[in-house]
C-alpha cells in the first residue's frame, strides 16, 4: 500500500485527496478521476445508492475546485462572467450558474456562495479547475481579486433523509442552514469549524461541508462513527453518478460542454437574458433563437444500457445521441438522458437507441426519473 500511495503522490495525474487514507481504511476501491485518486465504490454501487435514498451516504468531494472572488467590483464581475443574475443575492445564499464562452457554449457549471458584502466563493468541477481559473483570471476587471484556493479546502457531502439527524449528533442543529441553497459559516461539527451548505448532487436532502484540508480526516471518521446507527455508508463515484442521473441532474462533459448551450440542455432557468448587465455569451444566446436541441429522458424497454454517444433514432432516422445512461436502482428503470432535435419527440413516444450495433426499443419519459417527497 505504501508503494501505491507513493506512486499516486509522484504522479501528478493521480493526486490523493486529504481523505485518501480514510477512503482506503473504509474499503474504497480507488481509481483515477479528474486527476485525483478517488473511490469508485465501497460496498457496492447499488447498496450505496439505496443508502442515500433511504438513510444516508458520505462522499469525499475534495477534488472540486474552490475559488475566491473578492473586492468592491466582485458582484460586477460575477454579473459579467456568469449567466445567472446575482443582484439581490443575500449573504448566506448559494446560486447555481453556467459559465459560458462568447459563442454560448458551456465552459462549466458552478455554485456561487455569497460570504460577505464583497466576497464570494465559487465551486467548480474538478476537471475544469485549471481551465476555469485561467478563464476567470483573464476576464476579471476593476477592484477585484481572484484566488484559486482549492488545495487548502476539503469537501464532504453528507446526503440522504437521515443526514440532518446524523449531523445533529455532532453539532447544534439550530446553527444548521434551514433552506436549500443556503449556508452558514463556522458551524462546529465534531468540534471542527465548517462552512455548512444545504446543497448536494444526489436529488436528496443533505449537506456539503467545506473545511481546512488538515481537519478532513478527523471529521470523516467522526461522521462515519456517528452515522453507523442511522445506516450511513461511505459512497464512491459510482453511486454519485447513478444518483445524479436518477435525479436527472446534468453533468459537465455529458449533458453540457463547450459545444452545447445552457438553453439546449434545459438550463435556461439559470440564464437571465433580461438582466441589465452584459455577460459573456449573452449576444450569442439571444441571437440563437429557439434551441435546436433539447434534453429528454428515456427508458429502455429491452435489456441493455445506453451509454454516452449512442445514437437515438426515430423511424430509423438519427435525431440525436445519448449523454448519460445507467440502471437506476431506486426507480428500477434502465434510464438515459439524451440530446435530440427539438420537437422531434414527445413524452410517451417510442424510439430506438443504437447500443453496440443493436437497435433497442426505448420510450420517452418525463424528467426527472426520481424526485424526493418533501
């Protein structure tokens, strides 16, 4: 094992997170992902998936990138860089937004945390960290500072209907954020100060905890111990992907990329063309008119898994391609999302998906495939 971690540390393509040894201790099967060494699973993808839907799961998401944008012109820069509108955003709120190129293609999607009057935390996808940092730093203006603080942070995601009860054994529940997409800073969990956010990427209620990297192993251990009576399981990348797909959450590099606009992948609600501020990509998105493609949900009616890139056909003619697909354990459907020609199909239509040279029958079904009962 010492040789393995030595190889990971020496190989910049496979970087350990601050939780590497804890992940190994709890049985994580480590694989390379976005330049990091992360667990694909612990007890099994289906078991971890079901734990999050019925109890709770704990994820190491320390590979995500954290940027600090601060200064008198921080808000003006957000308004220019991102498609969403950040006017009226209160301290303690979180807001989602695509980050677009001038032609309207999506560079990344991210979360913005307003920490103070002129201070924001931006959380970006791990695979896009360097690209995003270069893009943002080359487009900022005025009285603002930008810092890539990713290496100083660790991030844990505690997700599932019992997440709050588990946290409450380690901290004061009165200090927890009450509403989705809000957060509080300096919340002590197991005596460790955290930025505690009511956010997640699983379709369940839950929390994301940001803290200094050095404190992460102790917090991971404390959460796993506190969660044992509640059915908490450590979870890996596999369950994270099946959970987000079951909840029809788009993933960068699949449902969106630099050739796909946010309008095409169903993120028009996070594009505020009416905001007064000009933003990168605004002119292109306004001029594009009605989106030529749209994101749809599919249920396969025959045995097989549709994967990214598999063709979608209507009456034998190609109309688009699959962006993500898997067996969704909780809803018990073989499901997929796809980008297809706008208005080419409706919910209930039967189409075909080309899987390994075979055309499998599929039906268009509504998104999301799963939605929790609130």
